[in-house]
C-alpha cells in the first residue's frame, strides 16, 4: 500500500506570495519598458530626419533647388510610405531645405 503524502502541493498562502512577487516585478518593469519605447521612437525619428536631409541635399545637387516631400517621392528619392517618421510624426521641409518635425515648426512659430 502507498501512503498518500498530505504535503504534496503548494498551500494557498505560498501561491499568493508568489503571485504578489510576480505582480510587484511587473509593476516595476512596465514603466521602464515604456520609457525605452519612447526613447527608441525619438531616436528613430531623428535618424530618419537625418536620412531625409541627405536626400534633400542630393536633390538640391541634382536640380539646384530645394524640394518638397512630394518632389522627393515623384523623383524617386523617397518611397511614398516614407514621408513620415517611424512613429508616424509628420515632417516638413522648410524653404531653406531644412527637414524638421511638423509640430516643431508650429511650436517655434516659423513660417515656411
């Protein structure tokens, strides 16, 4: 005959303690992860603006004038779906050929 071990499983208290520890770890981790996503989006947008600025300069060398975003797409310097930052922020090209975020343009109050 086999003896039945009465201590074979976890008690309710032990399970609640484990769930409490896991919950605390999740609460600590989630805010840090969201901060990193915001940083990644910001850096990705800055890198994208630098890339578009390079395309603006290439267009200026070829055509001796500063382009609009539509000009860059029509002439093949950018693909149609590449006219916004990876985080979907709108970009603009000023009359002086500077690439910047559209909302930054509104905040500074410049007219382009």
